[in-house]
């Protein structure tokens, strides 16, 4: 019988049914970082348990690391220092591979996994982090878990989980110039809602995804959780294999060939059943930005901020009012022209080489507007190295961006990179929740890296197609 | 690994009334930057228990007569907001072993269950009656009978609701999945053995 990738992977990893009806699911690959793992190791010790399959857990440090003089320890924040040391100790004690700062392979957990070839098709991946679905870009079933589940995976390499339904999301056609993967996912979230994916795994497909690079697929899968889906994936294809070939944790020689055969077979069968199907036309998507405090508060940059007066549903009206009050944005006004204070390019959504390369293309020979603080934070040390080899870092710094060291940085501001007061940030990250970027009144507008670059140059939210004179700009949206 | 069967929870109760008490109120976000849950108990309800300068406010949990309470009483939708496990952990580390409220947020309920901390739903009247009895006599012994879905105190008692799946898990000593997951060790080895990427 034909099956979706989700079903094939689920069945291959289902150990047995538990008494509460959930499945004991084998987690092939476990990724950990410094913020959510130490408590789990504590629980493990409390119970007198050990790590069952230490070679299947991989660690990195990303959330709390400073992005300036990272190699100088102790860090200014003693708690950050304590967290990195706890991770070092736990990894050493249990024999877990740790991509620590000194290895040159450190970075955001969702950038490091694929980079190292740890993320592979047909596997299950869990991490104590809600953006784990990023790894789904390779045809893995990957999802975020809580602290107790980290403990469960450490102790047993399994966890208890209820099976999800599968929604296929087709994006067909051709994206207009100046429209990026980030716009695609912001559009999907706007269309299906921030809670629309609860209980579902999202399978992304269609010609747009076929054409996408691996990094673009990662951008979309990354934000599945913003649409309510714990897990999102793209079926593996030649691009997937090409990306993985030769990476440190991938098989080699004859084993590589067998692996590719296996990976091909795991893709969804053409006539398999989906619990739901959504079709989206690529031509309908334009550069997108958020205007509110939930990732589904999205509009095209050419549109106006919603006016609660035009909303008949009282609940929606209230939520628009609350969002606008927090965002201090005028109802009904065009979003373009909104002044920005900070511009941030980075995060596990858009902190990879192609993101910086694309933005650099347009930043070359331009200057960040006066009064705008702009920072570029590579997603990993390897991203940093490649950007430096290509001279991308210099394009950024010549334009007036600060080029930083690898980490999560201002995506959630657990390190020193924070908004101040009610600063407004044009951000390539994934969450625009109240206070997300480190100031309780700080404001976030999500967009693609190229749109952040445009905002940086003009000092306000701008249509990058106009600012950078992208070909055919007039013909789209 | 056999877990304790939770048939009854007995102890002193304390009332922290209010609706929609969210996880942020239970444990403010800034205390999440920690490497262990151990110290979380002292930050339970920190911002409602303390002035900005850190001096204690008048709050039932600061009142010495309620010291050592292990059953928390509250209102509607207790534990809503973010799904952080720090909130139930803070309650547990502060010595609480059960919560009686009008209703609970789902994820919070599940996280409490995993700690062996039953969340029992009751009517507003019954909770008020119990809160009044506790106020009058803070050392009153309160027992939640998980098996019978009832709360007993003094000469009085009332019905509570703990959903069947959770109740059975408490009674069977399977409230934390770790026990059952560990028992499946041989099955896990089989499943892992069939997957080449799991190799040593
Ligand atoms: S970059 Fe942001 S979303 Fe991604 S792992 Fe770090 S904090 Fe989480």
C-alpha cells in the first residue's frame, strides 16, 4: 500500500504501543543545546539512569553564547558561563559529541545538524527546541520536545508520542522575482493560521519546493511550528543527496550508495493518502512582513496595517487592537515607511550562507541608514568561515552592518544582543511575540533577509524590489 | 523501573485564588535561565510574592501558617500560557504534590501528571468551602482520594474530577512514561537494529 514519508518513517521507528495508547517512538538522532538539556541530565541523575545511546546524541551551544569575543571565557554573564560548563561536563561524562566553540563547528543546533551531515532522510530527530522541524527539509521526521522528553530520549532513545495527521501543502508555479522562501512560509502561516497545523505534520511539495535549494527548504520547514505543526518536511531528492554527500557524518563509498537507495525509497509514494491537502499558487505570493505579535499577523509589504474597525468578528477585532497597541502602529496605514531602529539578519530560519550571499548582492555599495543599528549573525562558525572566504562579511561591514560571531543572538536575546525599550526591529528570525527580542516592549517585524537589508538601507520598512530595483518589480503583486 | 502508585495525596492545603493564572506568573521567565530545576521552588509565584526590591509582600505562600502546604487551591484555567515545564517543577520543588482548581490548561496538566502531581478539578463552591476551612484551620488535613475522585477534610468531602487516563496512570504507577519506556528496552534494541544509521 502506498504511504507518505511520514508513515514510512513513523512505522520504521515505532517500537510498540504504550498502555496509554501512545507510541513508543525510537528517536534516531537527538540534538541538545545548553538551555534545555541541563535540567534533563539532572532528572536522569536523580533517577540513577544513564545515557543509553550516547553516540546518537549531538550537542552544540547556541542560545546563550555572546556574538562578540566569544572565545574569551568566562563570559560576562555568569549564568551563561554556568550553562556552557554544565553542557561540557554532561557531554564529557556521558561520551556525547559536543560541537563546542573551540571545534570550529559550533553554531545554532538547526544549522549544525545539516552542516555536519547528521540530519539525514528517513530518520527521526528530536531536540529540546521548537524549531527542530528545520531538519525536515531533508525528509526527516523532526520535532521539538520538552525537558522530560529530553530525559526520556537520553535514557531510552525513545519517547511517548501520539501519531500526527499529515497535511500536504503544494506550492506550484513560479515565485515572482524578489520573493523568497521566507515569504512562502509567512504566506502559508497567514493562510492557515498560527494554530492551523496543530496535530499535523506538514509535507511541503510542488514545483516551488522542487526548485528550492536545501537552505530554502530549511527556511520553510523551520517555521512549521509558527503554523502550529510540530513537524514539517520535504521529500528527499537529488538535491538532498548532493547537499549531504561528503559531509562528516554521512556514509561513504558503497555505504553511501545503499543509503541513497534507502533515502529514495522513503519519499512519499505518488498516490499516497493525505489527511488534508492545501494548494497555493506561487504567483500569489509577494514579499511579506508581519505587523503584529503572532507569526500569522502577516501582510504583503505593499499592503496596509489592518484596521480593527473593518473586522466584524469581535474576537479578531480585539486581537488586532491588542497587537497594534503593543506594536504602536497606526491602524490602516501602509506598513511600508514604518521607521526601524534595529536590523537583524541571522537565526536558524535565515542565518545560512545563501541568506547572507543574497543580501550581500544588494548591500554591495550601499549604506545602512543613519540611526539604524544593523547586525549580521552567522548561524554557525562554518557559515562565518565561508562568508569570510567569499568576502561577504566585508560587504556587510562596508555597508555599516556589524558582522558578529555565530549564535542565536537577537532571535530570542538570551545573550547580550537585545532590543532596548520599544525599539522596532526588522528581523529575519521566526517569532514576533511580545518581548521576544529581549526588551519587554521591543517590537519585531519578521521578513526575509533581503527585506531586512532594504529596511537597513532606507531606515524604514520598504519593498526590497523597489529599493534594489529588482527586475520586473512593477509586474508583481 | 517501578514508580510509586499514587492512590491518595494527603497534606496541608493553601489557597492562591484567581483565574487564568499562567505559567509566567507561576514562575517568571527570567528564572528559566538555570541549569537545574532544584532551586526553582523558591521562585514560585516570585513576582506576586515580592516587591520590586525583593522584599516579601502579603501573600498566602509567604504566610508562615501555610508553611509546608502540599496541596494548592486555585481557580479557572490554572497553568495556562507557555508550555514550560519549569512551572510544574517549581510547584513540585516547593513541596506541592497536588493542585485542586476549577480547570487546568492541558499542557500544564500533562506536565504535572508526569511529575506524579495530580491536578483535580472541582466546582468553585467546593473549592471556596475548602479554602475557608483551611483559612480557619491551616493545619487541617486534606486528602485527595485519587481512586474515588473525592476530597476529604474534617467531616466534609466533595467530588473532584481527574480524567480517567491520568487517574489510571496514577493508580497503576505509570504516571511518568519513563517506567514503561525503560521496560521496552529489548524492543528498542530490535527497532534500532533494523535501522542502519543507528549503528554504533
Ligand atoms: S535561532 Fe532562534 S529559533 Fe533558532 S534555535 Fe536559536 S533561539 Fe531558537
